């Protein structure tokens, strides 16, 4: 017997693929993990600048930083792009035009690109040279912007009386936000670039006084060394210090 199913139109699904805030199709759909309501990423981030509550149901998402409770839904994004013809191309064109009009000035552009290839954000003009080596986040045009993000504070831990103390200094801007997939090895590369350290210079990165392995991701550190130790402060604090080799 031949199937005689009704042909569905895109408008039949609009209730599921439109944003409650802007009423347009969901762009970079982002779900609030506390209540599972989904919004455009830009819409919900802008909303959380003024409120910690979900705009749809009113539940408090987080007492201090609701952005921690957001997760991108890449599967839903692909479904929407398949349902709505031309939406992907239109958004890519609009994003391209935006960046053309808002390109960074030449003085900071190269440094910003280096940070992006390391999976890290632009943290300001406090210098830093390097060869543009791509870190664990590099290589593609996305720069891991669609990964879950994590905020960290990088503090310089001084070792009184040890050699190298005068070489390692504090960052001008210690607070950064980057992909949760960034590894300690990438953080070390980032610090070396920003502090203009020689290639032979080694650093240790610590959390709660424990040296972190270079393959540890920030998400792993947060889950196993920060949250489970009862740390409720935000952002997560990592310390760096010169590595002292004995012998």
C-alpha cells in the first residue's frame, strides 16, 4: 500500500526552531542547561547581561554567572539549516560583512589572530611576540568559538629565592575566557608569547597548588580539581611559575 503522508511545510516547525527573544530562526542555538530552553546565542548572552533568569520560564539560571550554564546545540543548528533553504548562506554572508566593517586595527590584529589560533580570546594589547604557532585549538577557521567556554584567572606564583623569579612577571590582563578544550600545554604557549619568554624557558601551571599535566584540558581541571574541591568562586584560578630543575 502506497504511503500518502501529508507534505510538511517549514512553517509547521517554526514553533520549534524560532527564538523566543528575537522571534527569528535560531542562530547558533544555545540551550540553558537548568531548564532546557533554547535561544539564539547572541540573544541569550545579551539577556544575561541584565538578568540571571531564563527569559522564557523565569527560573534562576545561576546566582552569579548564568553564562556557565549555556551549551551550544550543534545538532539542532544543522537541522535548522536543512529545514530553511538559504539560511546558512545568508548568515555566513552577514557575518562576513560584519567582520569586514569591524576589522581590528593593524596594531592589534596579528596578536589577536595568534590568540584565536591558540583557542584563546583577545586579552588586550599587553604585547607578546611569537611565530604564530598553532596550539591545540588551531588550524581551522572556527577557532573553537562554538565550544563550551570557560573563564580562568592566570596568577603569577613567585618562588622566593629561586632563579628565574625576575623573568616571569604578572600578565597585564589576567582574566581570559577560552574554549574548555584548551590544554595546559596551550596555556603555557600563550604565557610564553605574552611574557616574551625565551623558547628554552619552562613554566609550571598549578591549580590548588598541584602541578597540572600539559595534556589536561581546562574542562578536566575544572571538574576534577576545582568544582570537586568545593570552589564556588568564578573564574577558575590557575597559577604559573618558573620551573626549577634540580641537579
